[in-house]
């Protein structure tokens, strides 16, 4: 138990991007399995059609294009974008309250949205997930079996543009194996908690004299295996 440091208790805003099919969802799911008590994955709104395996309110809030546009007008989004012909947006609601109560907020969003968040919240931790190769990305996209060939082609073309933006992020994780990628994600987040700019106060106590006296006193070393 340490009481020497008083650190900011605010949670971190963590942005995860990467081309469709690189494995973001898989890594985040695995990360949350052991970090759910202090992390929350924001659920975005989208106008894209629901696909096999998607659950309303879990993967997304599915709305029509018209409903999405109404939400934009009402200023409900932290950021939003159009991707492959559909809207995607991060609802503002709940993000600030969770960060303030020490919960890390994870946003799984594409590159334009990530750059917007970085502009609005410069301390956000932006992580780019990279596929091991473009061939492996193709295999994962096809293997997932959730889109038809036209949609896969669209996503694959977008992937090239997205990868060109990697240097605008703070970190990059190559998703070779899920275990290694999750370990890297965990390590990044733990390292960020150790940044000195999270320190609010260093408290050394007021026993300096007493501790010095004790150290000067030979009796302190009696029965101790220390050579003086
Ligand atoms: P994204 O969320 O980035 O679109 P997914 O998490 O849906 O990607 O992963 C796409 C496909 O690749 C899924 O079928 C998933 O099981 C698979 N996958 C993810 N990570 C790996 C990995 N490290 N090795 C092999 N397959 C993976
Ligand atoms: P998918 O259709 O595969 O679920 O998502 C397509 C892309 O949209 C992915 O890159 C995903 O990260 C991104 N995305 C999901 N939600 C949001 C969001 O709220 N904002 C932005 N900018 N992108 C999002």
C-alpha cells in the first residue's frame, strides 16, 4: 500500500482504430474480459444495416439515416463520420461522467473520427491496430463472412488510406496473435497510468527527523543482517 503519491483518479479516453477486419473487436473483447471493472466500451450509433451477430445496444444503436441526421442536429455526438456509405457516431452522453469517476472509456472508431477526438481531447490515448499483412487482412475480412464481396472491396480499399494515417496515432499494435496484441494493449494502458503528469501531489510525510534519528541510532541495526 502506497500513500506517497496522490494521482489523478480520472479515467483515460482510449481510442482504438485500424482497418476493418484487422481484429479490433476481437482484441477489445478479450481485453474487457479481465478489465471490465474499470473500463467501459462506448456503444456507437450507426445507420448501417444490422449484420449477423450484431446486437442492438451491444454492438451499436442501429438507427435510420434520417434519425442519425436528427441526432447530428441535436449535437448528440462527440464525433461522427460517413464510412462506406453509412453514418457512424460516438454519443457524448455518459463519456464525461465515466471518465470523471475513474473509468477508462474505450472508443472503437475509424481514422477520421479518431483524429477528431484527438483534436478535442489531446490527452486521449490513440492506438492503431495493424494487420500482420494485407493478405492476412483480406483473409480475415473474407473469413469473418459478414459482408458481401462489394462491401469487402470497399473496406479493403479504405484500409490502404487508413494505414497511411498510422503515424498520427500514439501507439501501434500489430495483431499477429490475439494474446500478444492484448498484452500490448494492456501494457500501453498500464504505462499511461504511470505518467508523471498524472501526479497531483507527492507526500513524503513529516517524520524526516524521526527517521534520521532512528538511522543514526546503532540500536536500529541490532539483529539486522546489515553491515554498517
Ligand atoms: P475488426 O473489429 O477490426 O473489424 P474483427 O475483430 O471482427 O475485426 O476480426 C476480423 C476476423 O479476424 C474475425 O473473424 C476474427 O475472429 C479474426 N481475427 C481477429 N484477430 C485475429 C488473429 N490475431 N489471428 C487470426 N484471426 C483473427
Ligand atoms: P463496422 O461496420 O465494421 O462495425 O465498422 C466500420 C468502421 O466504423 C470501423 O472502422 C469502426 O471502428 C468504425 N466506427 C464504429 N463506430 C464508430 C463511431 O462512432 N465513429 C467513427 N468515426 N467510426 C466508428
